C-alpha cells in the first residue's frame, strides 16, 4: 500500500516537473523569436543606413560640386572618360599634364579679378567661373567690367569676395583629374575651357 502511495506521489511530482519544463521552453522560444526578428530588422536597417552614409561620403569626398542648372554638354569634343593634354597654367605644374575628363558643360565662362576675403593678395584675372558662380551687383549684367560677388569656393578666401569681370566667353568647360609635373594628383579641377585642351594625337603633332 505504502509502495502504491509512494508510486502515485512520484508520478504526480514527475508530471508537475515535466509541465514546468515544458512551460519554460515555450516561454524561451516566445522571447527569442521576437528578439531574433527585431535584431535582424535592426541589422538590415543599419546596413542600409551605412551604405547610404558611405555613398554620401564618397559623393562628398569627390569634391565635384557644380552650380544647379548647369547644362551638361550633349556632344563635347572630349567625352567623359577620355584623355586630353592640358595647355593652361592656372596652377603650378599644370601645363602639359595628361587629364582625364570627368564632366563637360556648355555654359558662359568668366575670368574675374577680385580681392580675397581672407586678406591674401589681390587675385588678377582668375580663371574660371561659370554661370551660377558669380552674381552681379545691383542690376548690372554679367559682362566685361561688371562688379560681381563670387559665390564659388574653389579656393580659400574666394566665396563672398567682390570682383570685376575681365572676360566673357560662351564655350564648353570641363572638370578634369590630372597629375601635375610636381607629381601631385589633382581631382575634379574646375574649370578648363575646351581651347585649353588638346587630344593626345594632336599634341604629338
């Protein structure tokens, strides 16, 4: 009799223990399920954000910032990706450098003499500015002799400086990468006129 009572008690305790274990397993699965799903969702979002930030960073690092509304050239003499030889001396070591064309725009190009805002020496006949990079003072037209405010920031002390237009020309301008004769790599140089570039074949001649 005692044995039967003991056996029944043991069976009852075992049943309670198994029920408790079963309940714990279910709760754990229920908790882990949502956590795993949420973590995956968060990971996907973070990856997406990182990719967007990386792309934005690359874009910013490229340095290629041009005025809104500038018209890309539909048929430039030097297409994007082609090579040309530079025949200009805007900066040291530029003359004779091989350039890679990054972009081409049909626009009006200006040279401007101005006084930098950072106290540096007067900049005479700076080449070049395009439409959207200078604003006429008052109601003046953007023509030779007009007083302007410079909106571009190609160099320190340029943005916000007041100057005078020296030359005006309608042409195609290019953004280029090149390595100068000093061994320095220059990326996204703004700007070179079409007449300041020649093809490698033309240069050999």
